[in-house]
C-alpha cells in the first residue's frame, strides 16, 4: 500500500431494510423450513445484537462467547499468533484472530490466482450470458451482484470463484492477485445464511445479501472481490474503509491503494462468502480439482491468468 485517495458518495435508498420487505423477494424460493425461518426472522436485529455482544470487552460476556465457541467447534489455536483463549479482548478479536507468520504460504507464480480465504469452493467457472452459478439450477446476474450494470459489462464472458467461509475458518480475506483498489461499494441487503442449503433455495442470494464490492485495476483489466454478509454476521471490515457502518443506502467510495497478492483486504465478523470476479481478458483457467465442496486455504494457487 503506497498511497490512498478517498471520496465517499451516498446514493439513493435501495429499499427499506425491514422484514416486511423481504417477502417481496420470496418469489422463486423453495420454502423449506430453514429458508422460511430465515425469512421470518428479524435478520437486521439479530445481526445488530450479535455485533453488540461480539465486540463487548466485558470479561464475563467475552469469556462465555469465546470459550463456548472454541469448545463447540474444537478450535485449534496452534496456527494462530495468540494461543491462549484469554488473550483475546472480545469475541470479534478472537473470531478475526491472526495467523502465525508463514502458516499460509502465498502462491508466488506471476500468473497464479491465490485463494482469498480459508473455506470451501461453493461454485467456480465461467460467467455465461452475464450469469454466475449460485447452485445447481440457480444463476444470478453479475450486474446485480456488483450493483453496477455499467461495470458489469467488463465481465461479459469472464469468470468467477465463490469461496464459502464456515464459522470455524480463518476469517480474514486476502488479495488473490496484484492490483490497485480504485473503488469500494457497500450495498445494503438481506442477511440470509450463505451456506449450501440456502444457496440452493434462495434465488439471487449473493446479489441480495449485504455486501462490499471491491474494484481493482490489474494487469489483466478490471477485477472485483466481493465480500458478502450473512445471517448473524456482525459486520464487514476492509483495510480501505475500516468497519462498514450499515445504512439503507449504497455507499460508494473511490480509492487509490496498491495491494500485492496475499495482502489482507478485509475480514468478516462471523462466517460468510468471498467472490472473485474476473474479466474475459484475464483468460482465467481454474484448476481441475477445484470443484464444488473442495476445501481450500488462503494463499494456495487455485487458477491462473493468461492475459490476452
């Protein structure tokens, strides 16, 4: 990171963030009990309460959350800088714990695409007719994902990779390639879970959930990394913006920040999803082994670019 220019603009209200509006988004849903429960739940309120408790430094609240979570999910701190549960100031501090140096070697090949996060491949492949694959039988529009239909033209016949981060994963997101961050766009939205069950049942899931779109200039053209929020996710934070304040408005900011592959880009406060969106000019080739459900770790090579 060598320099930064910053500008923020608030655009029109997208839609009222309250549960009565979610029913307008239910067309096309397969209403199993899990999906129905999420639709009826006060998503915003639940996430706000989770955020309040997760950032609390009250020793009783912190200890209860950190120790209960670590025991329930059998968290091994051997990979992390702080190996004692009591060393963390809050649950958020614990959840976004930093790795020991060298625990995730970053792909060093010039043309390699590094995995941005620990997790599993949700979907990966080509952007066809402006559509990304969400789950079997479900596609969604790249323009809706990016909340910018003009920008989406850069990704006609491009490619994408969607990484799902479970609650147990390392929760910092890193750069998959070298690039200059030119803009971020916070897009308010619903807060459905982003696990496989929900992806199979809720149409346009990643294009309707709260998200932060990060746009980059790269050697192979314009590229994006999208951080998608979810149910109970207490917040999204990026190096460029700091902690994102939830608003009912799109927040557009311009930047001029240089990132190297492997640099930290942002972090989630509880599990969610990161999506790499690449232009056709990248001529991206994904590794054959990286298919739905494949476990991946941050920094490993998952594909390559062969820019035209």
